[in-house]
């Protein structure tokens, strides 16, 4: 999604802004731009890579803003790239989010000449109007944002004004406190090379960033925002010998999983210790329903978790696409818990659903990888999956980590409600401990998986089937493959195959089947026979007892209800190698963004 | 990436090199490179930049060297990733380089001269480097540690793989020696070559003895009645059941579960291993995610072990249970047994010799 960076300080701004934009590249973008100010304003922007920006090395301005754009309003063109300027060429604006009343505002600006099709440009022209009234840029921004409906993270500079004004509503923005200058950015990644000390802006905040410091205003009054220290190192987000972040992150799963369970599962005592959870026991014991809201891969993790919650905690669990969420009737807000799941904690659809629930008095729990994210701050409670930074647009390690954190949550809820089957609980805990080793066992077969992926890469379409816990894993396997290889891939609960999709199955469509514990493999075997009868090659990811009679077979060790999660690692590597054999842009697939901050 | 003292050998090699003043590292990695890359990343944790060069086919030491030509500049240390090295030796190699500005190699007096390439020296200068072992005193062999500069790339060019197991390194070194451009540092300290499993056990015990961490050890996950010797290393997420006893020279990897009443002595247990209640393991190596059922017995002690058709007598090795192997309850390992990967041995079987990977062992 779009990225913002801004710098003001003692050093030339250009190299810092360019480096910052390169750090933001992982979010996905189609165009980039930079605006530099002193007494005048210079803007450099174009479609394409940050490295393609043609900015003279001689520029010495020490204040500026930069942007990577992922098109929403208007096509990717040079004119639509940010920053946007007013008619006089005095003000430059970068913006993330969507301005809902853009059409209306534009009609009030009929005497202004618009050069782009973006919603952002109205902000520049509105500022031009305000700046005829006042010289104070902060006051002007404050007056403009009062007119805007929708979501925004804004960075504004103006010729002759020594500072950056930033404003936020429903789109993340942080300010960084550096030793030789101060920053704004849409997330902390581009700041890490310069400072670890950041403050997160809240909705309605306007920040005045100058060489000397940062002042944050809310409702016209200065306000203190806590300073956070970022723990992870900038290089934790570098590739470390791998060709792609995605492959690196797939291989980081054993470590990520160990971090997720560290201190939460103790091998000797019975029980799970989720002490970072602050929802009261009385509340957890009283609820009638747990509603999950999420998008994409996180949604698939929720489908998996839902089944574990119902099985272990004997409480109704439902999963909704966050973008489709509405409270629904017949629910008591006091007896419902809404759990939002998002890697970044900034997914706009998920945040919207959580806010909707919050407004009717439902308690909310955010499950995220990002400490200090909007989700973590807005929810009543937050659980962290501790997977470490994930840069590849296709989520991999966070899927596994989300599921096991939710599995531990299921055990906690079960215990609290007095519903825990002690034997089953013990087995799940043991399997959670055994998961990192089992995943490593799959990773060790990387070369074999690569060979199979290359052999089947030319399939016309790919179908993934499995039942019960194998259902979400099939969906996830298909999503991974389609998003990075651009091949047609679909996942189905295996029993649904004969109700339609079977019409698509031919000799040219490989079928990947999940045949493990927790997926009712005996029944899925019948569906495998159905596709084999149509000549489709079958790649089986199978536990002991379900191998034999398939074109390719991969082994899953004994791990109970977590076996489908081990099977998923095969599917991740399969997707990666298919896409890599076709030379796809694996870490930045076309049209996609890492953290989707528009609804 | 085999752990000794709960650290991959390569990590010990790296930290020793850093202590000796190395400020950046290049790893030549092969088919299993993901494990190495995931562990070391960009080297942040060690505060030095690490670069990776991929050697696609195992074409030997000389070829591996030629791969790093574009990645290095100026003199560089060359070490084996699976051979522990002493700081003292590195200091002396670097010192010699500073004096002579010519390539330097380590020549080690070996107790097993029949297994390593022989080195002949004249004063400090190396006269010949042979790919084959020596039978003559003073038993000097190639110690596998060097300081080189760009001249070595010239020497390593067009060296073809030789069948002697030395992979062309001897040829490259001999070419340098022919130009009177190679000197040797003689080294007499303990030389920890880790060719065989029993080498791992003894080196592990030595390392643990030198770095006892009994005092600051966290007992999280360890039952209060468990007894753990000072020279035992426990990694993260280990759980140890009631009355279990971990005796000297034992290292336990991440997420390992040790059952009640189990007794381990002089063992290496790698990540994800599971040890059942009442198991007794002596002088034993347990691979990643291997599992051992209740009351399994590995009695340990001295054994006769056959490796690659060579018989090794009187080595201390209770047994090796490779990655992913599963031993049922009451399985007994005769001293020196090597159980292959993913072997499944049913309850009550008695194992000896070598069990091939993937086999299932049933009671007769």
C-alpha cells in the first residue's frame, strides 16, 4: 500500500527520502515521488521504481516529503504520482487513504486547475485557499482536514515554511525523533536506520515537525504522545542470503513458532499461560459467541482457529470477512467477543469491523504481529503472535503463528470455561511443542518440493482439496499459489468438488490433496478417486496410512490436529517454486500490497 | 549446523574468528544453505556483515575458494565450517601473515595421521602438500586453517576434482608451495576434528565443561525435583519432568521434552527431541525431532563401530538416533548402534549395528 516518508533536519533530505522510499518498497507501489522545500518547492515524481527518480545530486534542501503510490483513485501515471501541488506551486502534499467527499470538494474549487485524477490533489488546492487567509501552515492544514471526510495520513510542506505538517485519521502515521533531524512515516520500517524512538499519531492528531522537535496537536491543543522504542533491528528485514523475502520467511517458521510458544506453554504443568491476555475470566466464561473478523490469509487462519475453539472450548465461533462484517441480529453485545486478526494491525477492513463492534459495546481482541499498531491500540485487548517482521507480500510465517497463538487462546478459553478435555488438551500442547521440529522436517525437503513444483508448474489450473481443518489449508494453499504465480488456483472443501468444480478438472489440472489427521482423510480419499478418474494428477500431502496410489506423495509426521498446518508448509514451498520457475515478482506481486490500508 | 555445546559448530568457528579480529565473513554454502542462512541471517547478531556465496555442486575445497574471488578483497582467513578451531592458532596464522605477507597454512601434529593429507615443511616454508595421509613421523597434516590473498585464486584455477577426498585443495596449496609462497604454522594444541560421532560427544563435553552455565540457568520448564549437573546446557523451551537427571556433558536443544525419571549422561539431544519417562541414555546422540519411548535404554560405554567399511575399536559411543527416528518403549541399543533417519523401531526391539534410514524394525 502507499508509503509516506518525510524528513527535516541538519542533513540533505534527498538521500534520506530516497532510502526511506526504498525501505517502503515492500508494501507494493506503482509510482514514486519526492518534494523538497526551502524558499521554493521542487517536485520529482514518476511512474516506476524509486531508483528511477531523476533527482539532481546537487539538491541541498534539508526538508522534504516522499511517497510511494499504489493506485486507487486514477491510473498509475506521472501526473497521478504524489506529491501533489496547488496552482501556485507553493504547497506539496502526500497522502495515504481515501477522501470520500472528494467530488463535492472539487466542485467548490472550480477556479482551480487540476492536473491529476487523484483525490489527494483537492487537499493541495484547499490548502492554497487557506494559505491566502493565514501564513501558519498548521492552521491551514487544521482548517482543511476539518472539511475532509474519509481516511487520511497526510504530509504537507510549503515553500518558505521550515517544517512538515502531518495529520492522521484512519490511516497509520508515525513520527520519528532522530538525533540529526525528525521524521514522519507511514510505518516504522524506513525510520529504523535513523532512530528507534517514535510516537504513533492518533486519529485527529496534527503534528508539527521542525528541526528542533515535534509538537502534536489534538482539537487545537498541544498533547503528549508517548514515545516508543522499537526493538527490532533494521536488518531483521533484510534478505540474509535468500533470493526472496518470502522464501526467507518460510524458512523462519520454526524460529517464529518457537517464539510464539516461548513462555506460554510449560512442558510439565498442565495449561497454557497467556498472561498477556487481560480479558477477565468472568467475561470469557460468560460469552455465547466468538466472532472472528479478518481478510485474506488471516481469514484462513481464523477458519482453522474457529474449529479448534468450538472443539476445545465448546463455545460458538463464527468467521466473517472483515469487509462483509455486520453485527447481525440475535446477538447480545455483552456476551459476544469479536477477535480481529491482522499481521500488520493496520488492515483497514478489519479495523472498520472492530470499530463497528466496539460502537455497539462488544469487547474486541486484536491478534497481530505488530506492537503499537492501530489494532493493538484500539482493541480492548491484544495478543501478539511474535513472528518478527514479515516483508513478503504473500503472508507465510504469520499464518502458522496466528494459528498456534489462536490454538493457545482456544485452550485458555476452554480452561476458563471449565470445558477442557484434559487428555485432548495435553495432546494439543505436545503437538504445539512438536510443531517447529515437524516444520523443519518439511523445510529440509525443499529440493524435492522444488522438483515437483517445476514438474507441474505448467498445469492449466490447480485445485486444492481437504476437509475440516484441511479446508482452510486448501484455501490458503490456493491463495498463495495464485497471488504469487498468477496461475488459476482454487481451494475447496473436498466434498464440494462434485457439486460443481469437478467440471473444471482435467488431465492438465493438478490436484493437491490434504490427507492428514483432523481432515477426515478417509472421506477425502473418495474425492481423490473422483479426480483421478478424470485423469488429473494428484499430489498428496499425507500422513501414515493414507499414502499409496498418488502421482506424488509428501509425508506429514504424526502431529494430531496440527498436521494440516505442517501440510501447509509443503503448499507454501510448492507455490514459491512454481512462481519462481516462472520468474514472477514474488515479493511484490502485481496489483497487491502488503498491508491493505484502504477499505 | 550440527550443535556442539548447543551451538552449531559453524557458529563457534565464526565467533572464534571474530575474536581473532575478523570484521566480515563470507560463507560458501551448498545444498542445505537455508538452515545456515536462517540461523546467521545478515550477521547482525554477531555485529559483522555476512555474505553468502552458493556453490551449486560439491566440487571441493579449491572450487569453493574460487567462488569467493569476487566477494573478498585483501587477505582473508579460510576455515572449515565443521571443524572447531582455536583462537591461539588463528592469532598465530594472522601474525605470520603480517610478518611475511605470504599465504599461511596450519600444520598439525595428528594422532590419527592415517586420515589426513600430509604436509612436509622445511623451517617455516611448506615444501609439499599431499592429498594422501602420511605414515612417517612427525605426522604433520593439513590443519584446514589458512590465511590467503588473491594469489590463491590463481593457484586454485583449473584444479579438477580429485578422487582422494581432498577435493583439489592439496593441488592448489602445492602450486603456492612451488612458488615458495606458502609457509606453515605448526600447531600442537588439541585439534578438534569432528569427523565421527564420538568426536562430537567428547568435544561437546569439553566445551560444556569449559563454559558451565549451572549458576545462571533458568529453571523455567524444569521440574523442581529434576537434577541437573552444572556442565549441562539447556536451550529455550526445554521441559524436564519430575526426578529426571541430566548428568555431565549433556546438551539439550530447543523444545526438547524429557520425561519423568529419565536419565541422560554425556548426550547431545538436538531440537525437538522427545525422551519418554524412565529412558536411560548414555553417550548418545539424538537427532532433530527424534523420539525415544519410555524406558528406552542406551547403556553407553566403549564400542566397536564400523563407519564406511573401517572398523573403529574402543570408541565411546552408546548410540546415534538420527533425525526423525522413533524408538518405541523399552527399545535397547547395543553400544555403537547407529539408527538412520526416520527409522521406526517397535516396542521392545533390541538394535545393533547400523539401521538404514527409513527402515521399520519389528519384533521377530
